[in-house]
C-alpha cells in the first residue's frame, strides 16, 4: 500500500471542505472560460480530457461550454467536492488521489490547475508522471510560476503552497514534450480576473 501524504490528508479533511465553500460562483466559471479559450487556442480538436484535482468542477463547467463535444473526466480526493462535481452531470468524476488514478487509457489533454502548487516537492515526479502518461497529446498546466522553487505560507499553514517552474521541469524530464503556448492571468483583469496564474500548453512530439 502507498503511504498517503500529508497534503492528501489535508485536502481530504476540513480544510478541503472549507475550500469547496469558498470557491463557488458564475464569475469563476466565466473567468475560467476566458482563460481556457486562450490556453487551448493552438490545439487541434480535443475529444477527451482529464483534470487531475477537479474540486467542485468550476474548470470542467467552463470546458464543457468551450468544448461541448469533449468527453470530460475528473479526479478529486475530497468527498464533498467530488459529490458536487459529479452532481453537475457533465463529467465522470473519479474519487481518490490523483496518484492512484489508474492508467488504463489516455486522454487527448491532461490538465492541472492550481493542484501542483499544493503538492510537496517530493511528490511532484509522481504527479508529472500521471500528467504525462495519461496524455495522448496535450498537457495543460495552470499554476503559480516562480523561476526558482519557493514555499509560500497558505492561510496560516506551512508546507501547503509552493511555486516553481513546473512546466520547465516537465520539459526537462520528458524530452519528447515541446512548449506550444503559454500565458498569464491577472487578478486585476477588469473583466475576467483570475488568481495570478500562469499557464503552459505542452505537446508530445509525434
């Protein structure tokens, strides 16, 4: 049996439940729709995707509107968030840790958005492997960027928020990946504010 990490226990519990309550609303979905429309502009048709760390499904709601013909799969560790995402009726949501999701098939796109930043550095290789192995073509990473790894206090907790060059590490780890596009979302955007997130679209070379 795999040893469950401190971060997984943290997000399964009360803090994860509180996060669900804080992150709701049509404005979040609209901002995500604007972000994904830019981030996926250079992709070919996407018929299937999986999001590792779905929470209540704000991202999947936006992607369902943007890609109405795409089969959506989510992975969520928190039971309360899983129930809310599944109840949307737009995606199949698998409950459990992203590290335990079975690699039984691939998806045209794998997505992490605000997930890698909450993983301890020693967990990142396994997370990168999931993003890579489950992807048939594209990987979209939307995370907090910093050129050098740094830990940031998170709502009074230590060891729960990290910034680094996640995409750069993926490109170094998997030599068949290429950077297709990247961009930034700003919290003071007058129309579609997001949480100062940097996105990177990677593609597997054929």
